C-alpha cells in the first residue's frame, strides 16, 4: 500500500497508531510509577482519538460513542483511580527496579516484528485503508503482556493489564471498525469492574505483605 | 424463551438481593432456593428444547440448542447441590471466625453472579457476549478466591486474576478476528458475531483468518480450561478459595470454557473444510496436542501434591485435558464420550470437593499428611472420599469408566498409537490418587479428631447419578447427548 | 565544460560556506542562550575572534605527547571538512553528490572520533583517558541509532545517497510518515549526544567532572585547539543541516540557476536559525543528566530509530 494514496485523515490514523506503539514502548521503559500511569493515560487518550478519527473517516458514528467511553474509562477513570491509590499508599516517588531494560526493549521490537508477520495474512484481506494498524494493535497486546511479565509492582501490572485491553480495543477499531455496540458496552463494563477489583486488591495485598511489590508473593509453588 | 429468561433472571435477581442481605443467617437458604429455582427453570428450558428444537437463534442474541441446554441443566444442578452444601459448610467457617458476615454477603452475591455469568455464557448466541460472560465469571470469582484474606489466598487470587485476564484478552483478540472474517461475508455487521449465523456461513469464512483466530481463542479459553502450560492459576485458586468455590470452579467454569472452545472449533472446522489446502483438522490437532499434554503433565503432577485440594485440582486438569483431546479427535464416538465425560466429571468432581471440604474441616488442615483415619472419625465422609476418588480414577461400574472407555475406543479407531499414552496417563493418575487416598481414609485417626456436621446427601446424589450413568444411560439422556453429538460432529452415534 | 566547472564551483562554494559559517551558527546558539538566561551575549563574531587569537598563539606540547597527538587535530579537522562536503547545504545534485553517501558520513564521524579519543589518551592524563572512554561510550551507543535513522531514510527514499534522499523527500508530497517522525526524534537525540550538548555534555564549561569532549581536548593549545574547536562547531552545524535538509527539505536548490541558489541559501539560513534557537531553548530548560543515565538516553534514541524502521515496514509499505 502506498501511504501517499491515503487521505489525510487516514494518514493521521496511521501516524497515531505509530504514536500509540511508542507509548507502549514508553510504558516498558518507564521506571517511576507515576510516570507509568501518566503514559498510560496518554495512551488511552490516543486510542480514543484514533477511534474518533476512524469513525470520522469511515462514517460510522457509533465509534464516537466508543471513543467517548474509552476516553472516560482509559484516559480518565483508571489513571485517576491509580493516581489516587498511589497517593494513598504514598508511592509517589516509588521506582521500579528494571532488570535487563535494554533486553526488554529489544524483545519488544522483536514482538513488533512477530506481530507484523502474524497479522500479514489478515491485512492482505482487509479492504480498510487502515489495515496496517492491525499489526500495531497486536503488538500492543503483546507488549502489554511483556510489561506484565517484567514488572514486579502491582501498579505497573495493572497498567500492563489495561494496556492489553487498550490493544484489544484498538484491534477491534482497526480491523472491523469496532464491535457491535452491545459487546463493546459489555467489555467496557468488564474493564470498569476489573479496575475496581484491582483497587480492592491493592488493599488486600498491602494488608498481607505490607507492600505492593507483587514479587514478594511467592508462597504458593509446586515444590513445597 | 420464557424459560430461558427465567433461567437468567433468577440468578440475576438473587445476586442483587444477596448483595444486600447476604450476611443474614438465613441468606444461605435463600441462596439454595434461588439455585433450586434456577434448576427448575433450566429443566423447563431443557424440556422445551428437547421437544421443540433450539430456542432463539438467527437474529436473536440468544441461542440454546441441545449442546448448550444440557450444560445449562448440569450447571444448574451442580450449582444447586453446591449451594446446599455451602450452607452448613460456610456456617462452620463463620463459627470458626474465618469469615465475617460482611464477607458472607460478598460470598453469596458472587456465587449467584458466577452462576449468572455461566448461564449467560451458555445461552448467548453472540461470541462477544460469550467473552464478556467468561470475563464476568473471572471477576465474580476472583474476590471469592481471596475470601479468607490470608497471604496465600490473596496471592492465589492475584495470580488467577492476572493470568486469566491476560488469557481471556487473547480470546477477545480471537473474537475480533472472527468478527473480521465475518464482516467480509455478512452484509449486516450486527449479525457478525452471532454464532448461529456464523455457523450457517462457516464455509464462506476466510480460512487463514479463522485459523489464526482459533489459535488466539485456544490460548484464551484454554487458560480457563486449565490447559498446560496455561494452568498455573488453577491449583492455587482451587486450593486457597472456600471449598464450595472449588467445587463450582472445577465442576462448572472449566466446562463452560471448554464449551466456548468447542463452539468456535465448530466454526473453524467449517471454514477450513470448505477451503481445502489447509489441514482441515487444524483446530482438532491443536486441541488434541494441548489436551494430551495437559492430561499427561497433570497425571504426573498428581503424585507430587501435598495439599488435598491441589491434588484434586490437578485431577481436574487431567480430565479437562482428556476432554479437550476427545473433542479434538472429533467424530461421533469421541464427541459422545467427551459430552458424557463432561457430565460425569462435573458431578464427580464437585462431589469430591464437597467431601474434601468436610474432610479438611475434620482434620482442620488441607495438608494430605495430616488428614488421617477419616473412616474411623466420620464414616460418611471417609467413604464418600474413597468412593469419589475411585469414581474419578475410572473404576467400573461408574460413569467415568464408561466415558473413558468410549474415549479410548474412539482413539483406538482413529489414532491407535495415541491409545498408549492415554492408558499410561490413566494408570499414572490412578496410582497417584490411590497412593494419597489410602492413608487419608484408612488408618487410625489422631487423638481428638471429631466429626463435623456434614450434609453428605449432595455427594450421594451426585455419585448415584454417576453410577446410574455408568450402568445404563437412560433413553432420554442418550437421545439428548446424541442430539448434541449430531450438532458438533455432524452425525449422531445412535 | 563550463557547466561542469560551474557545478564544481558551486560545490566548492557550498563546502566553503559550511566551514566559514559554522562558527556563526555556534555563535547564534550561544547568543540566544545568553538572552534566555538574562546574560549579556558576546558579539556575533566572537567565535571568529577566538579562533584568530588561538591561531596566533604558541603551541605548548606536553612532554609525553607523541606525533599522533600533534597530527590528530589536522586529521579531525580535515575529515570533518570532508564530511561537510558531502552534506547538501543549499543545493542538491552537485558533483559531490556522487560521494554523498550517508553511511560514508557516519564513517567520517567515527574516524574523527577515533583520532580524538586516541589523542585524548596519548598524553596520559587522567582527564584525557576519562574523556576518551566516555566519548567512546557515547559513540558506541549513538552510532547504531544514527545508522538506523539512516536506514529508515534510505528505505523511504530507496537510496543512501543524501542528495537523492533529500530530492525524494522533497517530491513525496504531503504525507504523514510515522517512520520519519520517529527518525527525526531519534536523530535529534543522537545529534545532541554526538555534538556534546546539554543534557549529555555541557559545551560551556571544562570544569565539570562529568565533562566528555572538554576532558579529551584539555591538553591542546593554540592552533591545535583552534582546529578542534572549529571541527566541533562544524560538526554541530553538520548535524543541524542534516536534520534541517532531510526532514524539512523545502526550499533547497535543485539546479544551479542563481535565483534558486539564492532561495536555497535563504531557506537554509532560516531553517538553521530556527533550529539553533530551538537548541538554545532546549539547553536552557533541560538540566544536564548524570553520566550514568546517558546510556538510557541513547537507548531511547535507539528504540526510536528502531520504531521508525519498524513503522516504515509495518505501517507504510504493506
């Protein structure tokens, strides 16, 4: 596909997709919890903006609703909740010790290449002008998983979890211009409940190990 | 349709009501009655489906055919008996101060919420709603796993939440891909996720996209089924949560996840068979591989367990692996066997967990080494555990033997060489279970070990049903299974 | 024949302009910075006066200095001038364009860096060795990123020839290319690190323990110091022109008609002025980072460059 043949909105969508990918990498590289939450909020806002733009470019008004939900949930509510909890637990200056941060970033780029290859056959079928974005959304899901794996703090794990959700939502927008409304509402409801339960969990974890360092949760193992 | 709405409405109303009054002493009776109501509604639904064919379908958001209605009824049945068991069990826990009335409210509301999610997953026609319901089931149970608020239980719940959340995310990606494939075939995008519509157009769906979608769906729902290597959350969640939770997790949640997997397999098979070029049984091969791996790994892990609930949760992984394998093999015989096995495994495993709950209350621990002389202390519990274990290990004349025999002969028919690892795995698992079981039920009880108030008749009911299914499957039931087999495998067995 | 001669003349003029105007660019950055920090700026021509003064002084050599130490400034300056000759300043398609390969340009930079580092170690002082080791650290991390940026550009324009790249980007029309966005960001970071600006190094002082460039050239005096300073200013200008002309190629002369040449010159002066002001503002608002964080800074550049390359492949050509 030649980028030059796309309209300006579609080019903007592609550029936004690249920026979203960048925020995923930024999440991987950040070590301060507060910075992680802020980056996540930006990612949510970018996803919402992209959704709205796709809605505009493809004239599907229901995407505006999804964009609004995303904005409210991913860019405002969840970051606000995490921010409150960080305040509450006095983690403002907390840093994550990143092990092998360079390797993780390189692994991240490898994942991008991998998802590109996985998404290639799908993209070839897509008539949509924004089809290259599918690979980016898959990469975002995988990068979120990578973040979940490499992080030890509960807050960053939650952000990783939510970043995966962002990627999934983005995939739906990019590949099929959103899911049926009822499914999107259901998924948004699940995210909302998950966010609240995560909040509850922070208190439980803090009560049980006196810290939010999930790495210290290692009582259960196969070999006792 | 009315029966269907009733099936969903009762748990919904009960969940909301119990969220307010769940802490009262009589709430557990309300819980059980609500489950009974749900059971009656689902039986009504089952009867109407058997008489009049599938409910819903095509344009509707709901679709209940022979396959899902039998699981709906099973879910309601196990939910009801577990609710009956949970009454005195949780009262005992409350008396020992392990839970507060406040948490009992959470417990009851979550229990009904979980049942609602299960029934919704099995009655919806929309693959997206199916996903939402599966995620909802995780959300409903995650706070139950950490109900006791011990560091271990919090850890298990966190693990459960994160692993299942990530896993189920993959399933959503797969669902998006299915929708994507459907969007190219169907004119109306609103229909693009309805299973009955997709199934009718399965041959036109793009095979590459569907194959890719299946890989993601297998990883996603496979996490919930507990397939190795995605099983890590399962033993932890089962062992740390309250016992009724373990019973429904093992008996129901795993089934429903497998149900979701089989549903999408049917679509993928249709797409691949029509396309040619690709291995038409790709989905089946993948399921066989993961199923066999889970089966063998879990049967080995059974030997190393020291916690009685972990022991039986590995047994669950083993049996889920076996069923996944059987659905992967396909064909009427294997499918019939797998459906039967789903039923008997649910009944037996929930009965075992109920017994295990009593056993660990008697011994005041879940450590296998410290549970001794159950028959001496409380014969009903001891014998219940002994018989239940024998049943799950596949002794004749119980239903598990019948279904495993069917599965073995189906394997012998189409993949003779794979019969060998199956047999080995069964023997290894049998040895592992009996090895742990023997000192627990026989032997002399430690000083001061006393019987607890136990309600064993749900166990007796389940085991009797399994025995009945082993001796002779009643005509209406075999007809029912056969209808489901026809749906899944294309042609019936009988 | 005359055409070819004029071509060569313009090419020569271009290189000469580079060499002559480089101190002016450094002066601009310094002046804007002074203004922003409420200091009185030095006169516009101060860098030239400094150079003249240094050229007039007597060379003092350390006793332990080897011939390499004496030779290094000339090599560094010459190589940098050669690098300047391949970067299109105000016109493309000049005769030097044939050698204007971006990878050669990276080679030139590496070449001069090696000699600078060798010279830094040659005298055997602690500062010189430290500076050399730091310079190589920065270089080892910045170079891959720079190459990656160049590869991205090369993929977009299907050539590693700078002149062709500039022409291709000039004619691509209005396209939002995420790959170029990332490449630009990466190149900015690399440029800051390579030319020793804040936050990686502070060019205004040689009294900091964490200095890099200044530590290496601490032992130089007189004309040798002048050459090295001049080469450093030239390198800064080179990077600025590289950024300005590849990513914002508008206005550059595509033929050697006097009018378009004039337009090209005006355009590049404007672009450089803007870029210089941006640099000054950035240096004013950003604090210098600790040396240990420099690898992280450059890793960011590398990831950005990688992302640029990936987004070209993933997003733009499928």
